[in-house]
């Protein structure tokens, strides 16, 4: 008799645990419908999408409304019979932060859980300050931006930060190939920013973020295999294959700056800057034009492109040679990955239509079925938008995890 009672108790506990897990799973499904809808929807829609009964949807919806994840909008107009009750995902249940750490200036932004921008700020990136001091300053600037936006730090759910170089996303740091940001290798970016902001932090390569941004809100929308090629102070590519960001085994996918551009360069040591960047980066072009123009590097590049547009033979030669090298790199990338589109960004690409035009010609000569090659739509904000997408995705996943953990108490 005692054994039967003990067995019954165990079975009841198992049944309760299973019921709690099932409820947590169904809460996730209902929340998923809410997140996927752009606007208001009814409980009937949730039942139709999930296959759950009306009473179950009603109970789960009430739980999500109480938790603040879903907003009850009340009854809508009747189409005959009972008036439908509408609700929507509460995108301001929490907020996310995106950070684009660039060589001369950094962009900070706050967005809601749909990725709608709340506020942004541009700050200089002083080279003379060390990485820890700069990250601490970014943390302070970010807290000030949250305060000015009326967003309590406690409602910040996730942060994503972009940086040049090979980034180990699991450890949250730049591990190699950031020659334009001295002293950043192995700096624990994620840990420093997390201490400053009190929220989970994801660190990602800035060009990877750029292709994510362009696919979400820019020129690569609707493309599952695509690339972003940036050419400026540095040269690099961000790659998406079959809808997934491609990092590579050593986090080096897209480091096209290292491409060897001819057999005469095989034995040469270009360091972490790489062959392509040494030959066709902004510094290389400015150095070749230095005898014809005064001023800083950026000013010389502007003069170079102006002269090329007006037919200067030397300027055209410099631009065409750079375009040939960048075109070869783009062609190689296209042959290996077969993307449907390549987005061009960075100051060298956006300042010179001649360079982009010659690059397209080179690619069409080499690649049998060339991809579309288009200019960035998001310009210098592409990486920032990508960081907001990563942060939003991270925040949503953490909300789902919390629902799973709270499944027992929700039952």
C-alpha cells in the first residue's frame, strides 16, 4: 500500500513537471506569434497559427499581458457576433543598445525590441587613450544616452558592439588583425561593457554587422547568401551564407585584406595589414597621390577622386589599379561563395563612382554568373544597424529563456 502511494506521488510530480514544461513551451509559441506580428492581432489568430485551443490561448495570453510582454488593446469593432479582443507585442518591455566602435568616431544607439531607434549619439574615438579607458568612457556615454532617452538601465536587456579585426564572439574580444586599433588584441570588451552597463554584451566584427544591417534594413534585403565589402582605412568583408553569418573556424572569414594579389607578393611580409590592404587601402592611395596634393590623408583621397573624375591621367591610373585589385578580390569571393549580391561600402567605395564602376567590370570579366554589385543603402550606419539586430535577437532569446525557467511557476 505504501509503495503504491509513493509511486502515485512520483507520477503526480512527473505529470506536474510535464504540464509546467508544456505550458512554458506554449507560452513561447504565443510570444513568438506576438513578436512576428508587425501590429495588433487577435487571440483567434494565435489559435490559428499555433493550433492551440481558445481557452488555452486565453490563459497564456493573460499570463503574457500580466508579465508586460504583451499589451491588451481591448475589443475591436464587431463583424457580427462577439467583438474580437486585440493585443500586440510590447516592444518597449525592454531596450537594447548597439555600439559601432570605429577608428575615428564611434556610434551609440538605443532601440526597442522591434529594433526601432529611440536615440543615438556620435562620439570621437581618441587613439591616444587605451582600450580600457575608451570602453569605460563609452559605458558612461551610453548610460547618459539611456538617461536622456528616459530608459532605465534596469530595462536594458542586451548590448551588441562591433569592432574591427578577428573577433572571438564566445569570449567577447578582438583576437587578431586590428592594426588600425593599437592595443585592442585580447582586450575583454564584453566583460568591460557588461560591468559598465549591467547587461549581457555580444561583440562582433564590424563588417559582419554591416552585412547583417544591410540584409535587415538595406540593400541586401531578401538575399540569403550575400556579402558586404568595405574599403577605407581597412579592407574587409562580411559574409552571410544561407541566412547565417559565416565566421570561419578561426574567426577569419571575410578578412580579404590578407588576400595575396599576385605571385610576386607571396614571399613578402605585409603583417596584419595584409597584401590587399597594403596595396589598395586608403593609406596606399593617399601615399601614391601625396606629391600631387597637400593636406591629410582624407583630404588627399578627396583630391585624388576629384582629379580622376576630371580626367587626370595619373589619378585615373591610381584609381583603376586599386579598382582592379578590389575587383579581383570581389571576384574571388564571388567564385567561392556564389552570393546573389555584394554590397559595397566604406569611403573608397562611396566617394568614387569610377572605382565602383571599374570594380564591377573586373568582376563581370572573371565571374561566369556575377552577383549584383550595389552601393550601401545604410552608408556609415550599416554596422550600427547590424549591432541593434544582434542585440535585439539576443534580448528576445533571453526573454524566451526566462519563460522556460518560469514554466513551473506559470503552471
